[in-house]
C-alpha cells in the first residue's frame, strides 16, 4: 500500500510542484533535466513524515 501511495503522490507532485525546467509538458518530445531529484525528494519526504500510520 505504501508503494501505491508513493506513486499516486507523484501524480500530484510532478504536475503541481515541479522544477521549471520540466514544464510546460510536451508529450510529443522527451524533456531531459537534472532536477527530477526535487520531485522524488518531496515524495520521499512526505512518505517518511506523513505516510500511512504516522501522525
């Protein structure tokens, strides 16, 4: 369940809280950036601090 919550949060996280280099989204071309750690970092932070079973 934690894995599903983590991946579901990515849907919100990357669409709303994303590096400027990542947007606007163009689904016809790849977009390379070294800033994806920001999105993953936010997700892991909330996993650890606000995940299931944590107050």
